[in-house]
């Protein structure tokens, strides 16, 4: 697999440009999980959640943020902008496009 840095950058920019859903202060974990699990939008998360996903399993990819997947599921993209943290659940098609661009295996 050969990586294409330009395609990776383009894909990440598209993901980061998604509309953002914000959670209420003190949002319960289960509610946050539902909010970040839906493709098509980004979701702001707190630093604790960002760090959890960064450390619970090895990231599938690291660069401008990181990609997370637990087994055979589409990737979830996490990034930070200043002091804010975001997550974007990918569709299978988006994950396949990103994996091809990044030269990494698809989650299986």
C-alpha cells in the first residue's frame, strides 16, 4: 500500500469541515457515545474522552489527530483545534477511501 499525503490531507479537511454537534456540560458517557457514533457530522468531545480513545487501543493511524476503530468497524477520526477536541465517525466508504489514501489496512 502506498500512501498519498495529498489525498490524506484532502480527506481530513473534508472530515473536519463537517457540521459540529455540541454536547451539554456534564453529558453522561452513554449520551456522548450516541452523539459521536453517527456519521455525517463532527462532535465536540472533552479532553478526557479524547485521551481515552487515544490510549484505550493503539490508534489505527496518527498524524493530524488519530483514527480509532475497535475491530471490524469504520474508523472514527479524532483531532484537536486549539483547546477544543473533536470526533467524526466515518462511514464504511469514507474509511475505505481514507485507508487507501493513507496506505493502511482497512479495519477487519
